[in-house]
């Protein structure tokens, strides 16, 4: 069974698509149909699942992204208050 988001998802040797596959910013941007700049903006605003950091690389777990999309892309964490706003 193929994922609806990606007609050619990464596969293991047995043909399964593991949820632990890591995707980079370009792959995620393509998957979501946005630019990498927009993707980084959404990540900074807490609108995406938390990425995995490997040294200087940032990746997202494909399974986390698939669940997030299936749930309707809800914000993952509240946006930070801007310092110039009054409490």
C-alpha cells in the first residue's frame, strides 16, 4: 500500500516503507508543496513535528510527518510570544 503523499516513498529491501526513514528539508518541502524557506518558517513557528538533528544536518522522521498530515497538520507547539507584545 502506497502512502498518499508520495507515490514513490523510500522502501526497504522487502518493499516496506519504514516510518523511521529520515527526510531532509528539500524532500519535506517537495512533499508538502512549499519552498524550503516556507518550511523553515513553519518549523520555527512550531507548525511542524520536531526534527532530528545529526551533527549539522536536520532531518524529519517520515512516520512523524505522515501522522501529522493524517491528523490535519495541527500546530505541534504554541508559537512563542514576541518580546515587544504586552502580557
